[in-house]
């Protein structure tokens, strides 16, 4: 006989089921194996539910009965103490009901759990939460080892599906109903409407009965229970199903085999015989585990039996007095532990494998309480996640959705899934802070009735919020709370108003509030309902068309100077090339100078009449006329543009100029823009001036920074568009646009409303007809500024030398090249011959000097000789020039026509 202690509360309904199952397992096993050498001698003890009584009972069994194994105890809190005794005596503690994950076979070698760890179900619970899109859960659990042990695992599992436990409701095990009612009322004041209940059947049945009486089993609530409140684990809960209608739960999946079906029939007969006055209870999973546990222990005892090692070492010296230090050591315990861990068999609950010290489920069922039944709506396995039908084949696990389950019936007998969040049922409305604006009230405007004093609200932000509320699938009662002082002026900045949420003075803020990184540290923003950014507005200079000297504006001063130089130099080159052979380029000095200026400038209108005889001159003129054509056409086009199209020239363009010159700049009062100017752009805070309305903007910009105003205004784009629409053609946005994340509504951190409001904002903003209607009421005509739309933004209206640099280079190269060619040809044709040079003067230098002097004489501007000499002097000068010409030119001079001689005389 192998002594085994059975420590379990047999007086409870579950105890009676367990006792009958153990009795059947014992008799049926040895009935099937009559030739075995061993028998289990079950020493039944029925302790109270407290841990001390259970530990005392186990100690007595070890000292006085020298048991080699302990079956039980019932509760995890009891097992926590008993396990230590098993470690000391080397006696296996085999429990089929202590499911708390705080008890681990890996930490306590002599603890064997022939049941499922509670932590194995957290994956299924998290998948259900994810499937219905819930983000916050209220956890309700009993204050025991069983209840507390699962909490850390639930927290981790929900984090993996982007959900969190927003509140923990701890219910003492022996609490009064009035205390439970108080906690239920506390839960009603909170926003979360998804409750996860982790309790045993005794306290759980009371809790749900009181929750039903408190009105918490209606449509807006969602209830999920762990396997401890399923009839599979505790049939007693079946009597409480009336108060659990619409509840979802998880429980282990136990395949219904033929052996299990036959066992249930035999068990019902035995239970009725032993309890003739009791109603036949349902067979629980604990009873099945108890049956498989005794069967496995009987087999392990047969395998581990050794007559030489069947007692305790160091037996007790006293068998009447409890003494922890006198506990002996079981010789058979270690071997019995090894054998039971090595057993692999097919039990009533499926595969019975304790190689890791505990059983592991293959799947979990998702059930829905409908009437008196737990309707299966889906399954969950680690390999496949949620599915409406059980499929043990491995597949890729996707994000869980409601389509993975059959449609359940929710509390209130509705098929519509609860949203999981509502306004608290405490008579309170959502307190919404709104800005009190002195200007730019197109975004939010507050007006008070002069007779009743009742405020009315309007504005773009208000209408957007109303449209969002209409889109939500649920109603939100609210009250506006203007952020103002007793004199009905703004009570602070937008940052101060948003911080009221963190101080719990308001529940949300609605208005033209911009999303910033600093603000997001203490509030949560929705998606933006209006795009934004920060830009600079400056005044526009006077229109250039009112300038009487505008005809000079098309070309820059340096280009005008360059054109004059080019005209004079081209005229001189033409005169130089034509003067020697063309009579029209000869005459008095004044005439030749005027010819140089007249000929070049006359090409501007193509009015020159002089005949050209030199091919080099023609080449120069071709290029020059082309240059003149380009210049005149460009001038005409630019002048026409100046006279017909408005040119907008801003007073300032560069932000750094404002900072460097210490100009005053303005911003909207209470806006975050002040922080951007002082922090990011490094403006001196003493140069920043707040303004509250478009009229103040206009007045400040009109005065200018040096006259008590500002040089520029920095504000967000929606406000700037409104300002520019009101003061068209007077101001202009310049410089870069500094990114901002737009206008949004603000809520407390981790508020469930944020996701619903954000989705509603998307629906409203994507509805073009609705958005056009809202924008049209407040921003109509903002884009209708024809003057600025047709204007050209420019701060440099004139063409410069650089624009025509290529043309000037071409004409310069051609002119210089032509002159060089002309000089070379002149030197070649007038180079002195050997006969013409006086003896003794044949050096190259003298030849070059003589030819150069001749070139200078023939190309100088001749003055009038009548002023300084007589006619005889003129005749002598002419004869000398004629003789020199005849001698130098030679054949060419002799071939001159006789008719040309009087002309030459007249010219001289």
C-alpha cells in the first residue's frame, strides 16, 4: 500500500464532484489491473479553506501517516504553503485545482500541476479585446492568490494588442454585498465600459447578481470572464447564468471523446447513488483532471515501488506533537516524482503529459452566455489565433477582428458590439474649454445675449466640432467653459488653457489650438481638422507705375552705362575703319566727332544713311545691329510689363534682416508663435509685440518698426489668409513657411475619445460638400484678391548687364578683331620699301615707327587750318600730304581718278 494524502474541501459542490471522480479512478484503474503489486491508499482530509489549516493537515499526514504524495490542496493560496513542506520532505505535491501562475513547477521541483496554468488563457483574452477594438479595460478580480497571480500576465498581454488596464477593482474574498455595490457605483462613474472579471464561482456569482441589479448589464457594457467563471470549471456557476446574459468568456477546449462520454454516464450514476438528496451537478473540468491524476499516480506508484525504500528516513521521535523540524524524508518520493513526470498517456481531457511539470491546453473556447447555455462563438490557439471553427493546423496569425468570431449576443440582448467607452453615468457633462478671442473670431466666437446673458457660440472650430459630434456613433453631453476672467477677457495663453486639462479643470479644449511637441506631453490631440503653418507677412512698397522716371526702370543703371560705352566704342570703330577711304567720314574735327556719335546712336532706330565701303565695317555693323535689336526688344517688353502688370515689392524679405537690424515683429496674442520666434528663430523677446485682431495687424504694419509699429507679422496660415483677404494688395507673405501640425482638438492623455473623434474628423474632412459649407460660412472670399493674384512678386525689376553679357562679349570681340585686321592690312600695304628709306636708316624699328606715324597722320581728327595759318600754309600742307601719299601709296595713288583730286582738295 502506497500512502497518499488527499487534501481537499469535500463539502463543497466541487468537492463532491472531485471525490466521486477520484473514487471512480481508483476502483476502475485497479479493476483493469488486478495483477499490480501496489495499491494507492488514499487518506482523505477535509481542511478549511484557509492556508494554515491546509498546511497543518499536510504536516500531520507527513509526520503521522508518512505519505509519499499529496493530492491537493484545493486553493492556490493553500498550495503556496504546502509546497514548502513537500520540498522539505521530498514529497510530490500534485494539484489539479491550484491554477495560479504564481505557483510554478520550475521554481518548486516537487510541485506538479495536473491542470492548466491560468496564464495560458491571457492570449485568448487579449485576442478578444483586440477583435472588438477596445483600448481600455477595467480589471475586476478577487483579492486572493488566485486573483492576484494573473494580473501581471494580463497587463503584458494587453500591451501587445495596444490596450491597457485603466483601472483595477480588487474585491476581497469575504466582502459584504454593500461593499460590492459601492465598488459597482464607483465603476459607473468611470468612462471605461469593458470589464474583465477574474474570480471564482462563489464570489463571482454574487458580483454579477449585484451588477445586474445596478443596471450594468445593459447595452453599453461589455463583460469578459476568465475560465474560473465558466461552468466547465465550476458547475455551480450555472445557477448564476441568469445574471450573466451577454457575457463573453474563455475556457479550455476539452475534446469530447468516446471514453469521456462513457465516463460521464458512469459518473452520473455513481454521483446519484452517493448524493441521493442532491441535484445532479454537471461534471467539471476539475473532476476530469482529478480522475486522470489518480490514474497517472497509480501507474507511477506501480513503476516506482521498491519494498526497500517505502518508508521515511529519520522517522519522527514524536507522533503527537507537530514539529516542522522533525519532518522525515520520503525515500519513495523522488522516484515517484520522476515516474509521474515521465508518463505520457491519453486521458479524459486529452493528452496527459507532465514532462514540464504541468499540463498545457491545445486550444481555448470563446463562449457567450445566452439563456442557460454557454454558446461557443469561436476558438483561440497560439498557432492560429482566433477563428470561428477549430483548426489545429498552423497558419500565420493576423490581427484579430470581430469577423474571426460568430456574432455574439451582448448585454441588453443586442447584436451591436459595445464601443467600450461612454460618458460617466454621474450626471456630469464633458467640460470643454473654449478660447475667448478678441480678434480672428471666425475660428471661435462667443456672444452674450444682452437681456439674458446666455452665451452663444459660433466659428469654424465650433462648427467642425458639431459636425464631428454628429458623425460619432454615440452622443456626448457637454458644456462649454470659456477660458476668460471676470471682465470677459482671455485668462491666458493657449498653453495655459490646454494645461487646464492636465489640472482636470476641463475635460477637453476646442478651438484653433495647434499641435506642438511641448503640448503633446500633457494632452492628447486628435487628428488635425485644418492644416497650418507659420509664415511672415510684410507691407508692400508703393506701385512703381506711379513713378515719372519709370521709363528708366526696365534697365539697371550699370546696363545703361554699358550700353552708352558700347555705342561710343562701336561708332569709333566704324569711323576708324571708314575714315581713310570713305569721304562721308571726313571733314572738320567737330563733324567727325559728331559722326562717331551720330552713326552709332542712329543704329538704335536704324536711321543711319552713310554708305559703308569696308567689309570689316559691315561685319561690325551686322553684329552690332543684332545687339541693338535684342536690347530694344528687351527694353520694350520690360517696360510694357512695368506699365501693365502690378509688381509687388515687399519691404522685407529675409528673416535674418529683421533680427540683425532689431526690427519689431508682431504675433497673435496667446499663440505658440511667440515661443517659435524666441526659441527657434532667435528673436529678441523685447522686440516681440502681441496683437489680437486683423485691424491691429494693419495698424502696426502701416506704421512700420521705426514709428511704433512692426516690420513684419508672424502668424499661422489660416489667420494670415483671413488677414490678407481683408487687406488685399497691401501686404504679402514672404520667406519660408515654418511647419506646424495643424489645428486639432485636445483631450486628456490616453483618453478613449481621441480615437473616435479622430475617425470622425476624417469622415468630415473627406466630405467635400460639408467642408465647403463650413468654410463658406467663415472664410468666403479669402481667395478672391485679384490684385495680388495677377501681381508679380519681385524685388528686382530691372535688367542687368549680366543678362546681356554674352552679347556685349560677342560685339566686343568682333570689333577688336576687325580693328586688328585693319591695322595689320594697313601695315602690310604701307611698309616702307628699301628704296624709300634713307641710307643708313634700315632698322626694323625705324620702319615700324615710320609706318605707325603714317597711320596716325592718316587717322587723326584734322582740325580747321584757317585759324592758325595763311592760305599758303594750307597749300603747302596739302602739297606735302599729297607728295607723301603719292610716294607711299605708289600705284594706288597714280590710279586715282582725276575727278577725285578736287574732292580731296575740298576735303583738305
